[in-house]
């Protein structure tokens, strides 16, 4: 698909910008997304045959409403305005935009139904709107987009073999770290979606995965292309339920031009890779929680009790008291019963 002679989409901050661009590309027409502040010369570089002005949350009469170069109206190209984009066109062509009696966007009353699976916090708690939280989400998604875009050209034609990562025998240290983190996150995100529908904890886990990927840079060294692509694809599939439009865009630039994420199956984690290296166990004294400590995962009862008893903090807790018995649940807890 040629990057010349397509459609330029000018983004005013609308939530459907990525979807508009993808739908254009599905018609085998190239589309490029540019900020609404892009200059005429920047637009001309793509030699477009048309321009789309996306929607946005503002009114054209709002202070600080997003601007656009009015020169696009004199380029001799067809221009399609959507929502705010149409407001901007009307206003700049001498028309008038009138407010409707009812707002489509803006403040709304929020009702939380008891027991709703989608609500992460207890229903009795207040829900506080935070612009800082939204800005944080935007920064994270921008990091994700930049990260995938950086490697997309190299990985676009790479074929990922099903089950290729199940063996770590020939994997490099970087590959092991990436695959372990990807499958550990997948296991926990799958659990959150299937049992709790907690999107906030799933997002936090995906942030951990992005941090791990960036920590292993440069991915061109010590990471085979098929492994890198598998990790990026798993990340994109996990993002899809929360940010479907962005995920579709990432899926396409990774080489999936003709298959939508809407038809993709949820990935399955590999148990060997998803196993945690360490687990947190509870240390009790006569049934009362006294300590929490990280130990190696998979220790048997005898090894776990020995590991706990050798800890200086536990020795201080016992303070010479006679141990009557120890109740040990591997990977969970150790309850020390003393006189």
C-alpha cells in the first residue's frame, strides 16, 4: 500500500481517530494520522487525495478549542468533517454552530449497581474524577504505541510459530526474561478477567510488562525476531479488551493487515513460563500473622519450614520459645505453634 495518494486524518482528540484510519485502510487506501496543528507543508508530504477532520470533546466556541490551519480548505481537496471537525469547518466557512438542548458528552450522573463485576472499587465508596489519572493513562498508551512502532518495521513480516516459546533450552537470558514476564502477566490478567473483571489491576500488570520490555532494550541484540514479535502480540491481545481501537492499530502495524483482533482468540499462557520465581508466604505465630516473606516458589514442606526458621526476624519472634509443631502449606503459609 503506497504512502502517497491516500487520506490524511487530522486528530482533534476524538476517541475514534484510530478506528477511522483503520476503516480507511481496510478499503486498501493508505491513511495517515496527524495532529490537528499539522501545517500545510507537513500535510502535502503525503500527497493526499482527501482530508478527514476527526471529532473531539470540545465546542468550537470553547476557550482554547483545538485549532487547525484554515489553508486546508483552499487545497482543492475534499474535506470530511466529523463531529468537532464539522463544527470547525462550519465556523471557518462563515456558518454558525448552535448548542443543542442536550449534551452528547460532558458531566453525567453515575450509578453503580451493587455487585457489578466491572466496578473495581466497593460500591459504597465515592468515585472521584481525576484528570491526572487520565493523563497518566494517556502517557502509558503513548509509551506502548512508540514502543511497538519502533520495532514494527523489523517484525512485520516475521512469522510466529505456535508453541515456539514453550522450550527455553536455547533461549538467551533476554528471551527468558521477556517470555517469563509475558506469560506471568498473561496468567494473572486472564485470572482478573475471568473471575473479577478488574481492569485496573490488569492495566498495572501490563505496565510491568512494558517496563520489562524496555529494560531489555535493545531488542535487536540477544532477542530473536520471532520471540520479540510473540511478546508484542501477547501484549496487544491483552490490551484489546480495554483499548480496542489502539490495539487494532498495533495489531495492524505488527503485520496483521487482513485479520481483525475482533476475531482473534484469547491467548493461553504456558504454565512453565508463567510460574513465579518467588512467592509471598505468611508466617504465623500461634495462628496470628506476624510476618510476610518472599521465598523460592515450589519449596516442599520441610524445605519451606527450614527456610522460615533460618530467617533472623522469625528467630527474634520465637525468642527462645519451644516450638511444639509447625503447620506448613507450601507456597502459602507457615504457622509456628509455640508454648
